[in-house]
């Protein structure tokens, strides 16, 4: 029964899930991470930008960011810095359209884009340098990572040894309905800006009429995400790419950490039964943490997510 007790406690001054989510997102800074960017041409005539932070290791951490994030978000650079300090190389990949430049195709990214994660991972392994690879994902990147590990476990490269994901909406329909309008509007604003860029590139394929009237993710996904990426509608998109259905087949030791007070997650995003049934899948549910927060001492830049990923991945605990 890999249901784990959590030692995480948020600092007293971050006294609810919203503060635990918002304050680290807005104010955390991580210094000392130096990236080397590489652009990977994809088989479909597009590109994916990845950022390397190498320390000369034969072990590699591959990081997947959250919705509308990128490799420079502090939760990513904080994890990069923590693993570099332990002698592990890091590769943080930017989803299509998330590296600061629009990708070339009408499609961009979605929460089930495990094919792109596989492409990035196999590129890293092609050098023959890395004997051990670890995966870390946050939020959307957690869903992509879990889906990747469980949808075709026999095809996961043998170098992939362990994975840890945080704040992951493993049931996308439930999460899309749970997230508040305040957070939704923030995401819809940046997604809309990217759609406007795509509309200029593909004027006959995108209609942004009344975009400002959208108020929920199901509406957005039904109108844009699903049809652009080959799904019939939002319902089919959520059903096909939600990671929860793949958890039972994961064969790499994997830890999911979802806080009870995460304002983005529905009750379906706490897969107790799957953790009880699959010896490779571990679930930890702290009382606190918010969404991609997990600050333990915000003023000293201490975060439970980094400590927990290091302990599970490098120590097996």
C-alpha cells in the first residue's frame, strides 16, 4: 500500500491554499541556474526548445512544467538547482509555444502531449551518456509524465529509473470544473494571446470571435484545445488524456504529491485506490501546499517539493 504520510507543513504566514499557491508563484526567485538552450527539430516540421543545466553527470533529470509555464519558472529552476547540487544534470523542456517564440504549426501543446516528452527524452538518451534518468513534472507536466509512464510502460526506456510529480490534475474533467474563475481567467488571458499569434499565422483556421466571453476551461477546451489537437470535443479530450486511467500500469517507481488544499484539484485527483493496487505508484497527500507551492520557509527559499523529489529519486524513500 504505497500511501505515504507527509511531513510537509506550510509556514504560518501562508495560512491557506491560495496564499500557498500565489506567493511562491509571484515572488520566488532562484539564482545561479545557467541554461544552455538547444532547439530540437521535430518529425512534423516543428521545433521544441529545451534548456540544459549540465554538471558533467551520467544521470539526468528531465523536467516538465505546468500550464502556460516554461523552463524559467522558479519551481523548475529551484528543482534544477537542487539536483545540480547533488551532481545530476538537468534538462527542462519547453512545450510548443512556451519557449518565448510561437511554434510553427497550428497545434501547440496539451495536457496529454506525452509524445513530445518521449521525443525529448530519446533525444537526450541518443548521446549514450546517461545511465540513469529521472522525471519530474508539475501540474500539467505531472499529467504528461504520468500518462507517458503508464500508457505504454513496455516502451519507456530502461534508463528511466524514478519519477516524482506534484500538484497533478490526474482527472482533467474534475479539475477543469474545480478551478476557480480567478485562476481560469489568468490562464485564458495568456492562452488567448498565443491564439492571436496563431490566428495571424493561420487566419482561416482560427476564429477568436467572442473569445473574451469564455469563462471556463471546458468552454476553452471544447472550442480550441480539442479540435486543434484532434479530439472531438472537451469531453473526449479529458477522457483520453487524463492520467488517472494509466496509473495502474506504471512500472517505474513514481511518487505523486497532491496537497489536500490545492485549489486546482477535484476529489478525483487523489487516486487512493490506484496507489493501493500498484506497488510502483506512491501517493502522498499533505494537508497543505497549495498548487505548485510547497514552501516550507519562503523567506529562506526552502521548498518541500525539492527536498521530497531528491529523497524519493536519489534515496528511494
